[in-house]
C-alpha cells in the first residue's frame, strides 16, 4: 500500500487508534462504520506496510514526578560524522532526555528533557550534558504550556 492508496477509511482507522490504541476490532469497526473482517484486513495492511509501526502507552510524565520539560538547543564544536555519532550515542544513555533531533540552522540538536525540578535540570546540565565531548554551547527554553500534541499527522 503506497501513500496514494490510503483512503478516508484508513485515515479514520488511524485517527481512532491514535485516540485509543487498545480498541478491539469490534469497537474499531463500529466507530468507522465498517464490518469487522474488512476492518481487520485494512488494519493488517496498515501494519504490514509500517504505516502503523507499533502500539504504545501514552505515559503522563507529571504523574511519574517529572512535571518540567526543558528544550535545549545544542551546538557542537565540529559538525563532522564522528562528533555527531559520539553526541548521539551519549545522549541515548541519558534518561532525562526524552527526544533528540538533529537540526538545520544555527544549532545542531534540539533536545527535550523531562525533570522533577530546576535543581535536577541544573544537575543534568552541569553533570551530564556539558560533559559530553564536543558540546560547544547550549541554549535552554522552558515551555509554559503545551498547545497541541499529536502522535502523527494524518492529512
């Protein structure tokens, strides 16, 4: 199935599963207005073609004791393959880091960090991030509130 073959029913399946990934085929088929067998077939095709790459729980970081997110822009001293690989390997080992993106523009990486408080962020910053070889500069931003959160764009 190529992207051009995804129709409105497939998009409705994806939308419903983004809202609740634990829906049974019976419930999913009712919500999209299709009988269970063709619904299951469409779902299987979406999975086989890796349009649906897996299923997971949405975890509330606040309930786990990590109410503060910080976005950190990182600039490396050199943008060469070895430095990028070294940074990425190090960042994968740091539990406070929840997301990391290689970026274009003035900074090399954008990292999202989840922490309990600003003291923990300071310990992360001074004890971990600034110790990663190749980090030349950092810039932090603390979000006020999340305005929109989607797991994927559907249309």
